[in-house]
């Protein structure tokens, strides 16, 4: 076997950004899939827009900055920044066409069959016309502010992601063309319900354009066209030290609003004259101009779905998440975790026990300290309230709040301030690193001495997203993991460099070293002719050294199965290189967010969960956590979960050698939708538990908790089931 193979050959890699667009196209396919409920298809189309917006604000913005200085170094696939920028925009233009074809030819006609109409002015009844006319003059007119664009009044600043109307007009009896812009106010709902039918709607910009002439007395409006800009919104925070990090982040948040324009969306009916004016004023390349045949910014579809009355049958049917009674607020959660480890699989398992863990810790007199990392939390987080209560109850509470969590910076700065006011000790992590691990450590005094209780997870401590992100978590009192967790918090809060960790693996570098070690071991065993099987599930795979190592293992005969929701820079089907690698992607009702790493070395299996994807940022520039699942029954459950997802033949798409993704051919095989199966199993378990409780009513007297100790109801409007 020849060993002189360059596993870093650019031909062996797919460009990261183009792979991301392929992922968003898989989301778009869900909006075109007639087997999905109709209103959910509208939401999938809305998601493609919000995904694309964030992608341009961050990733495309970074490419634009590199291209502007002629950065010469190519990426793993051999493309320069300028080549990537042009290729991304070319592919995004094709996606735009597909998005609006889906909307106009498929989804809008389909919802009209159910009595839902998004109307133009010409389609209004007399009653509806009088309504929108009054709505404009009574509600909108006093708020609207036209901004002239001429030699004495410069072109106004157009804020990121705002909806605007460009106006071309002339003064009566004169021929000189004048220009103005008008921002569509976001203090009003974009989707306006019309009278006369329960599901007739019109967009606010349609109303404004119809009556915009009222804002320009003695002038004639020749044209009014909607447009939107996407700006560079990436933070550029200097981190010489963390003492003023909050101030630095807050300052950058203000500056971010004025980033360069990297994408301009305009109505396709706009005149060349008006488009030229906008292009010149916004200083944007031609390839970054997107002409839209329909309403700009499809995120309005999510608002539309929320406002539709009835038609619940056109949405996903609700399911009941399972909660073990031993982990609810009527039981001692510490006793439950002392008895054995607990594996949580959200959203099929309720997130409530994680919140309850913090609640009971906040009021338990034997709890001495709570230490926790927070990357993203909800806008009204019960966890934040309980951490504050714990501090007020005299517990030592240390919270690492990652104030650099992208697009959650403002929310996290707010919570950091609130936690400090409540008496918590708040830290902001290590210089140059984001803290992305999900870890809680509770220190409790017990009869036998100090005991450490832990929760480790693959996803955020966010009680809202836990309802539609699939994640996994582990409750344990494992002593070695507890020592490791203590060392992690000492490393984050002070000056500590533990020489080794017992069972946990920490990035930067630690997770890379661990997986490299496993791949080396797998390669060695495979060369000896022993069966080796590696199974991994993650959001993204883009790290070049890690992909090269997977290629090397594959070449040696290691069987590698990968479930990757999003970016995959690895190519399959390269003869002699990736013959033994298969890649699946699942896009469905829930966002697949859990990370699973399983190693089977000649029948000796080990199971790990992690907060980290195999991306360079996760392995090199973030504090991440990879932890083992040691309890045999829980390890088997992880195995079953992975195997169920691997055999999914409804939502799974398989990566092909040409970088396309194809649905599994299930001819002659029964349909298996993993997410649907998990929801069914959760509901069955929940219903069986309720039936057991009905058959065995307790006769024990339950002491009433004081108001201070009562569990707090989640009042964020989300369905806790």
C-alpha cells in the first residue's frame, strides 16, 4: 500500500461556505416536500431566509473583508477569498430563484385552497380598501418619515435588515427626477389582518406604497420600490484583558450597525434609474444585488403562520415529552442522581429537570456552591432567576456568561449585569476564547462528606430552544468527572493549568488530541485486520487536519459513519481515500444539535457526548467539553438513538461523490422517520407514566412549600411539553 498520499490535496475538500449553502438548500427542500404539513412548509421557507441573512452578516462579510485586501491564501478546497465570494453569491442567486418559485408557484396557491390569502391592493374588496386607507392615514402616516436624497440632504443611513422603500418622484409641471427613501416602521406588524374574512392578509409595505403620495404633497410619485440591505454584523472585539470586556462588547454592538453593505435586495420591478441610484449610494458590487420577484424578506412567513386562525391540522401535531417522576419538583433530585446517572434526550425528554436541578440547588440548605457556564439563555430565563435566588440564599454562585455568543451578545450582557446585581460572581472566560461548553457543577455537603453533582450537555441552557433543538445531557455524581469539572471552573475563573483530566476532555486542543488518539488506534487495529467502526454525529465537519485524519483511517479500512446536519467539507467516494466513509444529513421538524462520538474497536465500544463539532473554531478557539457515557444502560440508549437516526429513511439525505445529497431509496422498506418515532415513544412513555400514577394514588401527606420554595412556572409562552 502506497503511503505517499497527500491527504490535504485541495481536490479532497468541499468549500465550507458552498457546503453551508447546500445545507440551506436541504432546508429549502423541506418547504417543497408535500409530505410536510402545509403551514410548516411556510415556516421552513422562512427559516431559509433567516439562515441566509445570518450567513451573509457573518461568513460572507468575512470573505468580503479578506477579498478587499486581496488576501492570497486559499482555503482547504483551493479557493481564494475573492473566488469564494463570487461563487457564494452565484449559488445564493440560484437559491433566491428557488425560494420565490416555491413561494409563488407552490405555497401561496396551496394556502389559498384553505382560505388563506395574501392580497395585493387590486384584490381588495371595497370594505378592505377602506380599511387599509384608514389604517394608513390613522396609524402609519403619523409615524412615517420620508428622507429626501439630494445635494443638500445626503443619502440617509439604511440600517441592517430593515425594510425600506425607495421613491422616485417629480414636482408637478417639472421634469427633474427627485429621490427619497422611507423606512417601513417595525413598530407595526408586517402582516396586517384584513376585515371580511378570517384569514385575509396584506403586507404593510403594500399599503404604504399604495398611499405613499400622501407624504409628498405637490409632487408626483413615479415609482416606489421596496429594498433591504444586509450589512457586516460580525463583532471585532479586542481582548487584551477581560476587565473591560462588557464595555468593549457594548461599544462594538453600536459600531456593528454601521458595517459595510454586503447584500442588497430589491423588487424585480425596480427601474434601472432607481436601482443605479441605490447601487451607487450603497457602494455595492453588482454580484451582491438580488432582484426579488415577490415580497422581500421571507421571514414574514413565520409571522403569517402565527396569525392564521384555525387550520391546526396543517401544523405538526403536538406530542407529550417524557419526564421521569424522580426528577420532577415533587421529588429529591439529588437522591435520584445519587442513585444512578440520568441521560436526557431533548425535546423528547422534558427540559424541566435541568431547570429543577438549579431550583432545588438554590433552596437546598446543604448546597454550598453552584458553578455554571451560560452560552445562550432565553429572554426570560428561569435558570437566571434561580441562580440569583441561590446567591441571595447564601450559596457561592459562579456563572461564566459568554458575552461574545454571536447575536446573543446584548441579551448576555443584560443577564451578566442582572446576575451581578443579584450577588452572583460573574466571569467572562479566557482571553481569545469563547466558552461554549455546557456544564453545571453543584457542590453539596452530605453525611459522607462533600459530593459533586453535575449536569453536562450538548446544547444550551435555554428553556425555549430546548423544545425544538435535539440535544442530550447527562446528570451524574461520578467522582472523577466531578474533580475534572472543578478543575475546569478553576481554569476558567483563575490561574490554573491542570496537568491532566481523568475522564473529561477539554478544548482547546484536548478534544482534538483525544479524537486523534482514537483515530490512530482505529487505524492501527484496522491494519491488523480487526473490525473497527466509528460513528459520529455533529452539526458541522470542516477542520482540515481532522478530515485528513478520517481519510487516513478510511484508507486503512476503518468503517466510518457520519451524521452531519450542516457543513461537510469531507468528500465521499474518493477511490482509496474515502471509500469507507458514509455521510448522512437529517433536516426535519427539530434542529439536530446533539453531538455523539462512538468508537467500536473489535467489539469494545465507548460512547461520548460533546458540545463540540469538528470545526477548527471548536477544537482550537473555544472551551468545549467532551464527556463519556459510562453507565451501561445509558450507553446502550445512546447507541439505539444513533442507530435509529442512521436507519432513518424519510428525512435522511446521503452525501454523494459529486457533493449532492440524495434521499435514501426506501423501495420495499417501511418508512422510518427517526424524529417522529422519538416523539411517539416519548408520548407513549408519558401516557404510561400517567396511567401508573392513576392506578397508584399516593396516600402520603405532602408538606406545602413556602412561597419562596415553590417552583416557578415557565411564563415565556412556550409549551413545556
